[in-house]
C-alpha cells in the first residue's frame, strides 16, 4: 500500500524535551528525516552547512523568497528562517515522513501551505516547576533559565493550535505516545495513495 508521507511538527517550551524526543524518533529509522531549514544567522560552533541549516546571506535568502522556494519563512529573534519547498515535496511523494523543528509561526504557515500533510504535536512538562527543574538539570545558567521560563508562557499560549499534546513526564511513555501519533496519522485513509 502506498502512502503519502507526513509532516510532523514538534513544538515545545525550551527544556520540555523536544530535542531528546526528536533524536529518539529519528534514530535508526530510514523513513523519517529532519527538515533542514535555511537561515541568515551565522553558524554556531560545530554547525555544518547543509546538515544543521543551509546558511544564507540576506540577499540569497531574499532571492529564494522571490523565487517561491520556501514553503514558509519567518523572522525569529531578528533572523530569517525558512523551510525549502523541494525536499519536502519529494519526501512526501516518496512516502517518507519529515520532522520539523520550527516555531509556532512556521507551523501556522506550513499548515496553510500543506493543509492535508501537516500534524502538529505540542510537548510540555506536567508543570512549569518541572520545566524549571529540567532547565536547571540541563545546566542552563540563571539568566537563560529566566528568559526561557518567560518564553515558555508564550509557547504554552499557542498549544491549543496543535493536533496533539504530549506530556513528557516519563520519557519512554512520551516517546511511545509520539510514535503512536505518527503511526496512526500514517494509517489515515486520506494518506493512502494506491492499493486495494
Ligand atoms: P514504530 O511504531 O515507530 O516503531 O514504527 P512503525 O511500526 O510505524 O513502522 C516501522 C518502520 O517502518 C518505521 O521505520 C516506519 O518509518 C516504517 N514504515 C511504516 N509504515 C511504512 C510505509 O507505509 N511506508 C514506508 N516507506 N515505511 C513505513
Ligand atoms: P528541548 O529540546 O525541548 O529544549 P531537551 O530535549 O534538551 O529539551 O530536554 C531538556 C532536559 O530535560 C535535558 O537535560 C533532558 O535530558 C531532560 N529530559 C527530557 N525528557 C525528560 C523526562 N521525561 N524526564 C526527565 N528529564 C528529561
Ligand atoms: P536556532 O537559531 O536556535 O537554531 O533556532 C531559532 C528558532 O528558529 C527556533 O525557535 C526554531 O524553531 C526556529 N526555526 C528554525 N528553522 C525554522 C524555519 O525553517 N522556519 C521557521 N518559521 N522557524 C524556524
């Protein structure tokens, strides 16, 4: 049975476990990959062009917008970020799923661009106190923790726009939930391309 691939967007307040859950979902699975965004921000230590991001000058980024090469783009913290269209369309047609780490503005635009292909999953901790404990245990400094706790309120205000909410209390339960969501979405009648 041929199925069209799925765009899975994960969003979370920083520290809720998005990176850990994405990593576990992507590990040893050839049928799901992470979407590589383009950005005008400078590479951080260890980041490689074409692996973590496609690093672009503002002029090159603007040309990509003008040529319609983005499915969505947004300004985040004063820098431009965008999702290149071609790799996503190729993966979906080949039945491969794509995981997105984009902000809530990107999620809204992506849904509008691909209304039948996008599922949004919001990841959160049981409480804000739990979030703070995670940030402390990860080793974030006090100023970073204060900023992330304030940003968490904004993220949480958008959670109702997502199709699913996962509470990341026990990690293995949260991962099982995420896999179950993906599997059920893949099995939706609307995703079947051919078959009997
Ligand atoms: P799990 O529940 O996350 O372990 O994964 P599943 O049981 O949903 O699928 C097992 C593997 O097969 C995973 O790597 C999926 O990505 C892949 N897979 C499942 N269904 C399909 C399909 O219809 N087409 C393709 N190409 N891969 C699939
Ligand atoms: P994010 O990518 O959302 O910022 P991380 O994946 O970096 O979050 O997780 C934040 C911290 O919490 C990390 O130190 C991670 O190991 C830890 N963590 C993730 N999930 C759990 C969990 N279910 N229980 C306890 N700690 C967790
Ligand atoms: P960072 O610069 O730390 O890698 O990412 C900063 C922010 O930009 C994160 O909130 C991330 O989700 C968001 N982001 C990364 N890529 C994209 C993208 O292609 N589109 C949108 N809209 N946001 C993105």
